[in-house]
C-alpha cells in the first residue's frame, strides 16, 4: 500500500436492485437529445450530439436531500435516463453497444441555468452550471439482465406532486447504442462509467422545500428534496 499523505476518497457507489453496488468511475452527459427540449432552449435540431461531464462525487443516492447550491437564482431540474456501463471499450460498434450496458437508472441533471446562460454567451465551459456538488441525484440501478434494454416508455418529473416534465424514451434523437458508439470514438469507456442521456421538455426552476420525483416506465424512480 502506498504511503498516502491523506486518506484516499471513498469510492462512489450506487445501489443495484438486488443488493449489490455499482462503483462509479465517470459521469458523461448528453446535451440536447429530445426535440421539444431543444426547441424550448432555442437551439438547432440539426446539431450533432455533444457531451459534458460531472464528477463522480456529484452523485447523490435515491431519497437523499440536496442543498440549494450557491451562486445561482435559477436552479433547474432535468430528468434523464442513466445508462450504466459494465464492459469497457473504444470504437464500439452501434450493433454491439448494448452488450456494454450493465443496467439503467433514473437520474436528475441539476443545472444552474443562469450560469449556463452566462457560459454560453461568453463561450466558456459549463463546469459551474453542471458539474457542482450534489448535481446528480440517481436512483437504484436495475440490471439489463432483469429488464432488457428499454427504448420506449414514459419519462416524467413531478415537483411537489405536480407534473413538470413528460416525454418518452422513443423520442430520443440519439439512441443509447448511437450515443455509446459516438462517445467511444472520443474516449475509452470503462466499467463504472455512467451516461446521462438528455432531458425531455419542461425544465424549470426549483426552490428550497421542493420535492422532486422522477420516473421512467420499466426502470424505476428517483426522489430528492431541495434543502
Ligand atoms: Mn441534461
């Protein structure tokens, strides 16, 4: 064992249905993957996919509260399908991509929308808008061996019981296999990587005290409270 100058950080673990844990390595996120959300943000439907990322330790497990973050007055929810990679690779063929998926979960790509708008305007990175502490609540991972590879099904988010976002996985512009194939041309994927696959329309602001409940048919739920 190396002589550490301070204790190494604890591994980031997400619960898997059935009792085991999924050790997280990296968290990639797809921008703009549902047409209605692209329209609501005023962007071009013809753009190819692009990616940003969140640190693994931004993850928050299901049911745990998240603190309203500093530096924003426009803190937004984005409900997303999360793909959990179980087998690594690079230049993965679309036809082979689903064999690299361990399972799926429901996640929230929490966003400081005001800081994102400033970053876009200035041509700066989205780090402060997307990659901050507690910016990624994610529910229990369900193995593909149990549920298969859903490519349709309602994806919804309610705030305090009132529905805010609704879409269907079938509306994704870039499918999960296409997303994995594209991403793996630029980075080597490894077991433990997560891909958040973009949000449907209806994003909006939350405040302290709000309870967020997300769901994807056939996959599960995620819940958090803003404190
Ligand atoms: Mn997103």
